[in-house]
């Protein structure tokens, strides 16, 4: 994920999330800037959580498939 703010880009540690862009904040009141920042951070966290959940579901499905194959071999 790359977070773009006012032309600058910051590269977080996770790379699965698509680019997340924030609005141009120059000239906005500090309260609005804080609110926008907080909202963008929360959106990024939700996206990361969704990606992690998708990964865990895929692992569970794989484990289920392997368990079924093992049961077939044991019967």
C-alpha cells in the first residue's frame, strides 16, 4: 500500500493493499486535517483486516481439502 498525501508518498510494510489516496489538505483547518488522517488510517486498517481474513479463509479451505483427502485415504 502506498499512502499519497499532498504529493508525498509513504510506503507501509504491507504491500497487498492497493494505493490509498488522501485529499489535498493544504489550507484546511487543523481539525479537518486530523479527521481526514484518522479516517484514512482507519480505512487502511480495515483493508488490512479484510485481506488478513481472506488469507485465513483460504488457509482454512486448504486445510479442509487436505483433511477430506486424508479421510478418503483412511477409509
